[in-house]
C-alpha cells in the first residue's frame, strides 16, 4: 500500500518561520557579529527599505531624466569603462 505525505504550508507557518529567523539573526547580532557583518546587514536593510518605498516615476519625469543624461553625455560629463575600472581598483 502506497503512502503519501502531504505538507500543509499555511500563513501561520510563514509567521513562525519569520519569528524564528528574526530570533536567530538577533542572537547572531548580539553574540557574534563583527562590524563588517553589521555594515552588510545595515546596507541590506537600507536597500530593502528603499525598494519597498520606491514609487514609479511618470513617463514625463522619465523623459526629463533621459534628456538630462543625454545633455551630460553631449557635454562630455561621463566616465569611460576604462576610467571606471581604474576607479574601482582604487576603492
């Protein structure tokens, strides 16, 4: 006789997983995290917040920003790939 195992994944399971994850991260932060780890987590949190709060711009704003960028390029206000690679090596 074949037996099947079915797993029921509910919203409550997601909430409990989030609570467990939060506690694990907080424990790590409080007991083991060095400044590098904290800076990484801080940057990740800021990026995550920015993505959540970023609103789409209008087509008019988009076109305005494109026009401004084209004007900068025409004035020579840009970096070449080689210049960017050189700058990145100096970081």
